[in-house]
C-alpha cells in the first residue's frame, strides 16, 4: 500500500513538475525566438499561436493551458494582442484578432473567454458572405476588470476600469467603469 502511494506520488511529480515545466520552458523559448514578447515572471503554459510576433505579454502574468492566440490576417508588424502586467487568463481562452486587443494591468479573465474584433459583412445578398469585406474595430479591456467563465467580447467594445462581467455573457457594447454587467447581450445589472 505504501509502496503504491510512493510510486503514484513520484510519477505525479515527474509528470507535472519536471516534464511539463521543461516542455513549457522549451515552448516559450521557441515562441520568443519567433517574436513573442513574454515578460519577467510570466507563466505561460502550452498555447497555440498563429503569428507569435503579434503577441506581447507583460510581467507576472499567469496564462493557463490551451489558449489560442489567433492573429487572423496576413503578416504585418505587431504586436496586435497586448496583455499588460499581472493578468490572469484561464484555460481554453481564444484571442481572434485582426486589428488590436489591449488588456490592461491586473485583469482576471476566466476560462473559456473569447475576444473577436471583427465580423463578417452580409449586407449584399448578391455576393457570398465569405467574399464580402469584413468589419473590424479594436477591443480595449481596462485595468482591474473581471470577466467570468465563457464571456464573449465582440468588436469595438471598451470595458472600463474595475468592471465585472457575469459568466456566459456576450458583450456587444462598451461598459463604463465599476459596473456589473451580464446576459445575452450583456446589460447593466448594478454598480459596484
């Protein structure tokens, strides 16, 4: 019994502390070589990146597993996805950006959040939707913002300092500072 416990603990430590950390370290070196900026003290787990030079992550951030940084366009000078200092980003978040996304200091981004700064145009019924020129506007998340689980933030949105967005909300318009919003589409619930 004690021997099994010892073996299981040893394998757990080997898998999670040694192998995973080494893999993440090597992955981060590869991303930096390809142009991603990763600040001091930042912990970045396994992620997918289309154009690493389009991503800038500040100091002392924590980014969990399976984050997708998708710069949705052809090569251009970056960065277009800017995450400042002391930001937490949970598992399975997606940054689908063509223009620009800025997340200010001290934000909490829960798992499953999506940021999309562009939209398909469907105004012409004679053209295929996929062939129409898309519209795009940058997204700005102010300091000390908390986005709950599975929040979707769409193009042109600015979320003010200290705002809170409830889990599962879809944010289609800007949120003033220190307000709590929720729903589909998100609406003001109350002030903080």
